């Protein structure tokens, strides 16, 4: 796993409620939902975003039988 940088920021109560509802419904941790949302936002805005599968030598994380 690559090292991660800690960020601290405030969110609105509505966003907090939405993250908690997502966690309750899907089991997705709130921090992971935020990371995914940021990654999607950066991709849509055309900012280069290196995904885990873009690393050399990594073709798939899924094992096939």
C-alpha cells in the first residue's frame, strides 16, 4: 500500500448524514467513499489520476479460475 497523506476538512451536516447512510446501506467506510468521490471528481475534471491498475506489471487484481 502506498503511503497516504492525512487531510482535515469540514463537511456540511447533510454530507455527513449521506456518508453515514451509505455506510449503513453498503458497508462502505466514510473515508473510502470520500476518496472515491475525490478520484471521480478529478477524473471528470481532466486531472491526471493514477489508479492502482495503472502501475507497471499490474494487469488485474481479480484472480480467474
